[in-house]
């Protein structure tokens, strides 16, 4: 029986038993239900003022059996945050990950978004996002959830066996509004305008929320509707994602210098529209029965325009680097390329969640709750398009430091003077028909790339669950609970991309169309240009209208190219994933002292995983100019299924030591499945494949490796340099960058310990401390620059099906990028919360809300990756949140700060063999520990003020990121880079928001 049939059978069985259960209900069960409702039910929805919102959240946290942090509905608005991720960053133990200037993911207790599950009303939601455009993280994109359409946001930091344990970090549960819990007809309207200083644009937002009750308060209907149109402009500079900086040594120098491969200056202009609707229909015919149907739909559209200017120093060979100034981190090269790109893309993400369920009390203190749910998320980008202009064979300077990476085209004579009169090679790009030195507009930049892409990603989750609970009135056992959850997940992605040089393909592609033929060989001077108001750019760009005209004129070349969709970018990210999971648990609560209770139980989880994918290789250097068929290679992968299971026990103790003192302690186990990026099947050669010809008859000497087959012909006659010769003598080089997914990864497992003590001194003072420890086994790590033999992979690459050249099945790669299970990681942490409201004296009406988190971690990722232990990626050692404010009945103002220490984002490979090899060499050519990427520490400042016009109308004004905090990431670097080297710098500037809340 398939999982979907199982879900249907469970639903039928539950429906058939409903009337019987209602008949058996009794008054004793009703009392137990009242007790359970206090577990997490916030009936005070319309809080007024910061203090009331805090008290609501604090009571909800206190009622939980496990340690948690809660934000009530109005508290989300109080912090002026646009979505759930930005609201959560104010809580202890949480750091925010942003994308394009907006909060998107959270890290919880030192662990990244892939370690944090996200549910709506207790059920996992499908997720078509995942971070960057090509990322396949399990992390849920929280920017899809407007904070002000929800009733509450709950962060569970320890988990009991009846919860989804695929959450080593913890779990976020967002709850929707219940009309019957609210108990009255209500309506609330919120209108807001936001202004982003960097874009100079305003963005409107409207939210409507209401509840209605009918039929003698047995039927309730609630709704939340939200609309937002948000315009942003972001500036970004970054190094190349995959190609690391390289060591260069000039003649006569004592030591090398590290110089970057590439500088990318970018401007992202985005217009994002969010439309969200959440609907909840409930039916409570009596005190022993409750049924519900819930539906939510969020549609997120993104119209994105990107300008990009690249300084490609990596196009220059080592011998074309003629100037190094290590003291000032400046270098100069000939043979470099200058590229400009104008990228246009429209995308739409659509997430739907539908659930049916209920709860029945019956018999002698028995309770059954159940639910079936269906969640579907799609992300559709039907027509991504880009034009590119390039100038080749130029000379340029570059400079790098911790927070900057700069490039500048210089005249060859100037670079020669700096280099002490040395000749600057390969600079033929200057001249009357080439680069115009000192000019903003470069009319002779060649239209050398047309990029077309359509992409579709879909994620679907079907699940069914049931929980059966028996309560006891006497004895040490308070209750026994058991249940199950079965889940089927199907995820797929299909992306088709064409990237061509129009002028090379114009004869066959244009098919005689004169407009197409003329534009395929165009230069930038043939079009209108403009200079963006962005200090990062040195040169003018083609206008949006002209870019669209050029794309329309030459689109038919791309449309007729690669009809079999073998292009590397059309295959490397395509996959279909199925993941079937089943879980069952049993647990009980035992009264061990008069005030203390212990919850003990165990959960069993089983996972079956399978992924399709391709071995993909870019091979366009084999193509001829008049050819429209792609020679790229795409071979399906086999043997990519996996299965794993385990038992996960836990103990949770809760003790009301005094009326004002609450102790919690837990030891619990959990796991985290590999992300889709880590576990999906794929193997791809990054960029063009490098070949080597070891045939001595070719007489190539040391220059026997190249990404151009024609360079490897040597003394071989044209008649002999056939496909048969190439397949026998041309071998894939060990220096290729091969990126490999690993579907055989084991899930990470963790043993977690938590203890917390909360002092509820009064309504005006609350102090809480919590300590935690996590031991993670089989920790998964991304490895770049690793030495890896193809024969050691967990599955066999179909290299025998590649016939154009030879790939040895035991090829020893020197620059592999993959994911591996390491040995063990440990995380220690301390969270402290201090909230106080002053009611007397000079400080009357002042308040402080604050928390800080201290973390320490160590991870052993395995000897094949790193000889020494590392800290956990995505972990901030210190986070501090502070709100200082003043309020009375009519007015409040808050000054809000958020500090986060540096975060490790990516690690480089450095084995014991690498260290030994570098000891003989004299510098770290092989050990790439210097290429660890960190996100710099940062602090943001926000201000929020509110004014109550009357009981129903509230005005608010927010100033967000008022100090224009930038996101800076850097390579760790070493003495050869003179310290840190910038990897990325991103800025979006301050935002100001003015709004009104009206409620009835």
C-alpha cells in the first residue's frame, strides 16, 4: 500500500469512529481537556502596550512542558518586522540570515536553518525555496510568512517524542487564529507605507484580519489577508563563488601573494509582491468534539533586474600577472576580461497548505486527535534572460582587504611603470576599436553572450497523524500517550538553460533573419546606455528597454540551440526526489514529586530516500561555429537510493519549585536529514572540462593539458586527430573542479541536554537562564578543494558512458567539492533573559527587554577533509538583543539593537598530507584552511514609536537599520594575503515605515 493510500485509509477510519467517540464522552474527560487547553492557548489576543504583549508571551512559555520562546501576535507588530524570520531574531538563541536585504532564515542555538523544522499548526509545510537561486536547502523560507497574519510564533528548544524530531536545532511552530478561542466577532485592519532609502521607492502593505462565530458559538470562522508590494535596491561586491584566490610569485620575490580570481560588482533591483490568505473553519458541537478545516495560500512574485560588472583576473595566466604589492594588497595583470551583464527575471512562488482534523474525548479519560494534511509549494521562473558584453585582453589593477575588493582598468603603460618597466603581455584589447581608456561608455564591448533560462521547482508533502492519550486520576502516572505520523514527500526540479555566443551561432541560428544577423554581432555602442547611481560601477550599462530589444532580436538563436537539452546548465540541477517517512512513539508523564513531573518516551523514525540526477560536463569547445547542437554531456546516475532509521528516547522534567520559580531539565535525542543539496544525486565538472593528452607522439611537452582540444593536437595530423583519437588519448585532468552530491549520506543524530531556571518575580520583572549541550554524530560538512578518488565515492559514476574522452574510474581529483559525514560535533551554550518594567521613581514607565546567548562548538569533520577540528558553520558565538523603551497609555518609543558575532560560512580542505606537502613547498598551496569564509560581526539599530489615537486606532513609525549595517564576508586569509580577503559585501540601507492599526 502506498503512503497516499495509507493516508486515505486513516482518514476514513477516523471519520467512521467520530460518532462513537462522541457518545462515550463524559464530564471527567471534559475536565482533562480544559487542562490541556492551557498547554498553549492565548485567548488575550488584543494586547495593548509592550508590557501586556510580553506578559501574554511569558504565560504561554510557562505553560509549556518543554523550554520554548513565544511571540504573540501583537508583539510581532511591536518589533516592526515584515516577516516571521525578522520577528524571531529578537528571541534568545536565534540569529537571522538575510537575502537581498530581507530576513529569510534563522539559526537556532548555533545551528543553521537546515537544523530547524518549521510547521504551521504542528504540520510541516512544503518549501519550494531554499536560499540562493540554485540552493536546495531544507531550511524553510520564512520570508513567505507575513508576521501579522498569525496568532503566535513558538520556538521549541527541546522536543518530546510526540513532536517531529527532524530538528536538532529546535522547531518553529506558527499558529493561526481560532475564532472559537477568541470567542467574539472581531476585525482588524493594518495599513503601512515603507520607504527604502537606497532605492528611493515606497512600498505599501495592507492586512485584514477577522473572526466570526455562528450557531450558538459552535461554528467559528477566522481569516487573515495580507498584501504587500516591496521595492528594494541592493549593492553587492563579491569574489568568485567556486574559484579560490591563487598564489602568484614574481621573479625575484621571496614569497607568493594570494590574489582573487574575480571581482563581481552587482546591483539588484527587486519588486516583490506578497499576497497571503489564511482561513480556519471550526465546528464544536459539544464539549467533547472539535473539528476543523484549515487552508492557507501565500503567493510571492519577484520581478528582479540585476546589473553585474566583472573584473576577471582569472582569465590571465600566471605569467600575465606582472605587478604585486603585498604590503598594500595590490596586484596588476594583463590578459584579463571585463564583462557586463544585464539580467531580467520574473518568478512566482505559490505555497498552499490544507488540513482536516479534529479531537474527540470519550470513555474513561481517553482523548484522540488526528489530522490529514496536504501541502504543495511551487516556484516558477519561466523566462530568465540576460545579455552580456565583454572586452578582452585588458590590463587592470586589483586591491583586496577584509571589507573591500576593488578593480580598475589601467593603461598598459601605467601598469608597466608600476612594474618597473616590465612588459605587460596580452593587452591587445586597447585601441581605436577596443577599450577606450578613461571613458565611462565603452562602445566596442562585444555582445558575446545570450542567456535564456526557464526553471520550475515543486515540493509536495502528504501526511497523516493520530495521537491517543489516556489520563489517570490516581497514582504516579498522569497520562500515557501514543501515536504515529506517516509522510510522503515528492520534490522535483527542472531547469532548462541556454548560454551561447550569438555571433558564433548567428548563421545557423538566425536562418536568414536580417535583424537577428545584425544584432548577433552587435557592440554596446549600438544601443542606448545609462550610468547607474551606484558607486561600485565604473562603466555605463545598456538600458532595460534596449536589453529587451536585443533579446527579442536574437532570441531565435537560443530557441533553436540544444533541442535535446544536453546543455550543462539544463541538466546539472535537474532531479526528482522521493522521501517516505514513518514514525511512531509512546510516552508518559509521571508525578515524581508534589510539584515535579517527568515525561519519558521514545520515538522511532524510518526514512526511505531516492534521487535522480546527472553526470554533467560542459564541452562546448568541441562545437563548431555553425553548429546548433550542444556537445555538453549529461549521463543519468544510478544506485542513488538510501534508507536509515533509529530510535530516539527522551526525558523531560518540569518542576514548579515555588510559585515564582520554574525549573526545567531535558535530555533528548533527535536527528537532521541531509539537505537536498547535500543528498540529491549529481556530479558536475565546474566550468569547462580540462583535458590532458599524454600521447608522446603529440610532442606537447609540459603544455599537455588544456580546456581547448585544439591545443592538444601537437604533431598529430589533422586526419589522425579524430574523435577516436580523442576518446583514447584525451583524459580528464585531475585539476578539474568536480562537484558531487552524496545521496548515501547518513542523517546526523544528536544527544541534547537542556536545563533552565525561570524567576517570575512579578509582572514587572522576569529573569531566566538556560544552559544546553548538543553532541552531533555523523556531522555533515561541505568540503571544497578536497583530494578525492572516484573509486572512493559512495556510488559509481557512469564514466564508461562518456565516449568523447577518457575519464578513469580511479581518477584522483585534486579539487573536488562534495559533502561528507564527519565524525562528531559539539555545541555548548548559555541563554540569559532579563526583562524589567519600572513603575516608580525617575525611571517610571521605562522598560528594558534583553537577552544574550553565548555559544561554543567544535566539529571533527574527518581526516579526509580537515586535520584539525573546526567550529560549527552558521554559528555565532555571541548574540545580544536589547530593547530600551518608554511607554504610557498613549505613547511608546523603543530603541532596539541586535548584535551578532562572526559566523563561519564555508570551510576549505586541509588534510595532514596537505600540511606535509606545504611544509616542503614553503607556503600553503595545498592546505586551504585560509579559504574558510566568515561572515563578519554585525550590529543593527532600529527605532519604533507608536501613538494610540483612541482605543481603536494606533499609529506607528519605524526606522530599521538606521546605521546602514552591511553584510561583510571574508576569506580567513594568511600572511600571503596580508590577513582577511573580502568574499562578499552587501548593503541595502535604512528603511522607514509609517502605518496605522485599526481594530474593532
